[in-house]
C-alpha cells in the first residue's frame, strides 16, 4: 500500500488525477503497482509504471529504481524482523537453534525480504515449499506437538512430508 500511496500522490501532483475519488482508476493503479513490485523484485534495477487511460483518458507513467523500492519498504522489513525476533524470544529459542528456515508467501520473491531475514537468522533461507505445502507441514507438526510425539518421530515425519 505504501507504493500505491506514493504513486497516487505523485500522480495527483504531476497529472492532477486523484485516484482516491475514482474507484476504477484506483483499481487500475493497484494492479499497476503490483506489476511494478513484481518486476522490481525480479532483479531489475529500474522499471517504469505505465497506466493507459487511468482517468479522463490520460496516460500516466512513473519510474522507480529497485533501491528506491527497497528504501520505501525498509520500515516494513524492520517490523517483520522485529516480529520474528519476538517470536523466537517468546519460544525461548535463539537463531542458532533453528535447523532450517523456509520462506513462503507473497514476499518470497522480494530480495530485500530474503536478505533481511537471512541476515537476522544468520543462515540461508529455503524456498522450496509452496504455500499449501508449508501449511500442511505446519499442521502436521502442530498435531505431533499436541499429541506429545517425540522429537525423533517429529524429525522422521518432517523428512517424509
């Protein structure tokens, strides 16, 4: 949403188009921002956001570098790492006690997210699971914990899944 807010403010100043008063324009800008986020997350150093006929038959465009994108999401990265730190502390664990870490979800392809967590955890992150597999493994692990399964049995189960 930060990218949407920044872009809509820029377009309001540059093109005198307020997307917040035009639902169709806002939806189109949201879609364009999602595309820009994916492009910048794929390793491209700079990209253009183009929206044809955003409002009043006006074409709009904006440029963004990957460095600007990463600077813009820095507060979110710090918050995410802070949440992970608190989760480890509440579980009574340290980074060294984690055997493996798998990253899943919508932020998986964002290099800045991968780097922030990799730096915090001091290990490489796995990216082999899709969202459904991660949920299934998490559920299986939770069932084992609730049933009082031994650590060796849980380890065996996780290798089978």
